[in-house]
């Protein structure tokens, strides 16, 4: 663990930087967060505890059986797909479609190796939660201090 110096003005963004980001985001994603899976990735949160790495991925509209999670060393890959809804085409001609469809593949590196054989995955309300136990050599261990006589 390292100690960082707090710089209260370091978090402030200049007006020019904010405008540059706003312009760049509007060029990449003209409809904001409404983008297809083919161009976007699910948002993730990675939380580290003493024992585990917990990953939460937002994947609304995907059934658990259409998700695949793989791990290799310290890399996690989440794949999924949302099939086009043919039912809406039976109802009539589709004029505009914003709901996500297609497939995605998201890989990211964790800060430590994990024990893949002890990993667990849960899916509830469009959120995939992975509990990935840290490898034994990466878990913190207490060292007992003996008093010298």
C-alpha cells in the first residue's frame, strides 16, 4: 500500500478539457449511452477484498444461458449475446431500434491471480456478479511477532 499526497485542485478539470471530452463522446456515441452491443461493452465494477476479487457487470436483457465467463491467470473474459427480436417484426415494420442487440466480448486484467476452480457466478436483475478467490500466494498473511528476551 502506498501513501498518496492529496491534491485538492488535481481533480478539477479545465473547461477546455471538459468540452473536449463532451465533443469526443458525442462523436463516438451520438445517442449517448444508447448504443448496440456491437460497439459497446457492459460496464463493470471490480472490488478487492482480502480474500476475493468481486466483479459486477451490467448486462441487461441477456439471459444467463447466453453469457460465458472464462478466466486465464489474471485475465477475465465475459462474452454474451442478445438475439434480435423477431416478434417485433411480426407486429409490424420496425422504424427505429435503440434496444441492445448483437454480441459482445469484454476482457480485462485483474490486479492479482485468482483460483478459477473456486470461482462463483450469480445473475440477478441484469447484473452478473463474479466472486473470484485470490490465489493463496496473493492473500495477506499475518506474521506473529515474538518478543525477544
